[in-house]
C-alpha cells in the first residue's frame, strides 16, 4: 500500500427524510441568498423543487435560480452560473440533480470567487482555487459519486476537451434514494455501471498487490452487480436503489483510493469520446472497458485473476490462470450485455473513424494503468469498439 493523506469528506445525510433533516439542521449555516441550481426540469416533475423552495421560503432566504444545466456540463454553462452568482451576491449554492448539476456547481462556486479564468488557471498555470461559495449537493440520480468529492468533469467546447477540474467540496450531501425512483431505467443502469467502473478503475490501479482498500472494493463491486440485477427486476423497490446510491458514494468518497494510484484510463478515453460526441458517460464506459482490459490484462495479470475469482466467482480448478483472467473479462462483457448497456460504439451511433482518431490522440494517458498505452493503441482500442 502506498502512503496517503485522507482528505475531508462532506457531511452525509442518507436515507428517508434526509432532505428535511439536512435543511432543518443546516439552514442556520446557509447564507441569506441561495442559488438553487438544477438541470432540465426533472426536479420539478418529481416534486423536490417545491419541497426545497418551501423550506427556503420558510427560512426567509432569497432564491436565485440557475437552471438548464445539461448532461456533460459545458464550460460556457459554468461561466453563466458564475456570472449569475456574482451579480446576485449568492451566499450558498444548492446543487440539486445528478453528477452534471453537482459538477457544474462545484466549478461555479470556485469561478464566482475568482477574477481569472479557472480553466486557464488549472490547466495552464497549474494553480488551484482555495476560495469557494459554500455549497451542498442534493443527489437525485446516483452513479457518479460527485456529491462526495471536489472533482468536476467539465466539457470545454472551444478546445474540445472534457476533463476533471478541481472545485468546491460540498459542505453537506443529501442522499435519499426515494428521489432516484423516477430516474429512467436506462440512466439508472448507466449510472450504476459508472459506479462499477470507478471501483474497477481504482482496483486495477497501483499497487496491484492486494490490500485492504482493494478488499473493501471487491465487496462494493459484488454489491453493485447484485443490486443492478435487483433494480432491473424490481424497479420500484427502494432497497436496491439505496444500496446503489451508497455504492456510488463509496466508490468516489476516497476510501477505496487510499494507498492506491488510480487507473482511470477507461475514463480518460470516455471523457474525450464525450467531448466529441456528447455521449452518455456510463454507456461509453460499458463499451470501452472489456476491449481495454483485453489489451492490458497481461500487464496486470495477478489482479485480473483475482478479479475473476473474487468479483465474478470463477473458480474452475481445470482452468489455467490465463484462462481464469480472460473468463473474468468475459464475465464483465456478458454482464454489460445482460443489463442492456451497449457493447459497441456503433450501437451508440458513433461510427466516424477520423473522429475516433482525434479522440484517441487527445486522450490523456494515465500513470496508474498497469500498461502505459500509446495514442496509437488507444486508437486501435477505439476501432475495436466499433
Ligand atoms: O436534467 P434533468 O431534467 O434533471 O434530468 C436528468 C438528466 O437528463 C435526469 N435525472 C436526474 N435526476 C432525476 C432525473 N430524471 C428523473 N428523476 C430524477 N430524480 O437524469 C439525466 C442524467 O443526469 P446527469 O446528471 O447528466 O447524469 P449523471 O449523474 O450520470 O452525471 C453525468 C456527468 O457526471 C460526470 C460525467 O462525465 C457526466 O458529465 N462524472 C462526474 C464525476 C465526478 N464528479 O466525480 C465522475 C464520473 O466519472 C463522471 O465523469
Ligand atoms: Zn465515471
């Protein structure tokens, strides 16, 4: 296990009536002018908007709305939010939605306190924000775990880069699985697969030797697999939704990453695919993962064997270790098919090879991946995904 520093996590209100508990307890710490930030309007349909506005009005807060945050939030949207926050002297941001809304708000919170452009500051000058408008995350669609950390994934359309930007950490996060019952099944599954991907991308990071973080990770992966199957069988059952919501938070709250250099190579490729196509994040990952793993498993052999045994229960004594490792990757590919996620880019409507070359050559290559890929190899992987 590598040395580590364990960072602060947001205070979490989880479960039934978590929103009421959170707002009642925290209202005294929330300034007078509150930015209520949300996406395309699902929060109005599911009733959470009225509930929040009710609490804020009761507490005599001024409400400033920032709406229309799109999936795969853009840098232009961040700038719009920061402008609204500055003009209205916003004291606190309530981000209500999935990963996209929460991510956008983390950077709005930082940009509103800065004169300089945060993209240039972080990517060119390698400086990071230290002042933020305090914020809270109210999660209505789980999967990204965005409510648990200070990283945000933003698409800068001008430079065609979708990348992680560091912003605010929520003061508190609300996770009530009841709000996720209305998330369309396709999104619920792609979100849950995103969680599974975060766990794998941490597990296959360095060191490959097993350690306590990876053993906790194995149970998160097994739990995620089981509850994805449950949620498909019983879409209105709150229990698998609750389990998946906490799996999602666990995969991104930093616990599984302690002592590890994470891999996240699949994410880096998918993010660039997103920058070029605006595709769904979990779906893109589902296509990339098995193909990527068939390319790299020899370099991380012992861990791929353990993944097959401990996560997928492959214990056939007659199989060679090579075949056990491959069976684990096949089990992953079968699972992706079983839960109705796409298995090819063509299924996602992505077929342009020239564009894929640009995706490959603009993808970041990670140091945590057991095999250090080249851009040419990433292009080969993407062609195999077609
Ligand atoms: O916009 P609205 O109307 O709210 O609809 C949303 C959106 O269409 C809908 N939705 C959310 N809650 C709902 C609901 N519909 C019905 N009932 C509800 N209760 O769901 C759709 C998808 O929402 P979105 O936030 O885009 O999805 P997700 O949570 O998967 O977030 C995806 C974004 O997060 C980034 C991804 O790259 C992508 O940009 N990620 C963020 C990470 C992080 N910050 O740690 C890590 C991830 O790896 C990921 O990259
Ligand atoms: Zn992800």
